[in-house]
C-alpha cells in the first residue's frame, strides 16, 4: 500500500511523517482492498485558531475513495481522530459487502 503525506502551510517533519504512516498502515486490517492513502495535514490559519486539520483520502478497490477529516489543536490527536473515522468507514463498507454476498 502506498502512503503519501503532504503538508499545507506546514513543514512535514520526519517525526510527523513516521507517526502518520504508522497509523495509516493499520487501515488494511479493516478492508484489504486499500491500495493508496493520501494524508494531507494543514495548519488552519483563519482567525488564528491554531488548529491542525488532517484529511485521509483512501483509494480502495470496488468503491470510490473514502475521505475522513478531523481538526484538533494537537496534531497527533487530529491524526488519531481522522484514523478512527477512516477505520469506521472501511469497517462499515466491509460489513456491507459481506451482507450483500449472503
């Protein structure tokens, strides 16, 4: 599985890249058709909110790409929240496929 980590208005340090990749590597556990994930991390600048926004675009077989987003003042918490949303989407899709095959 290919993982791309991109930063907008933010430099992606090796620690951030490694953390994001280690979290995204868990996604195939929920659906084995994951082929690529694009992780976009940005610093929300409007009104000096100080929030980090994280978006996962997950390319899977037999379906359009899944998109999960979250924002938090802590970058690592935002990555974890986005991961939880992505896991839920993939799990629900896998369950839907199982029910369709019965």
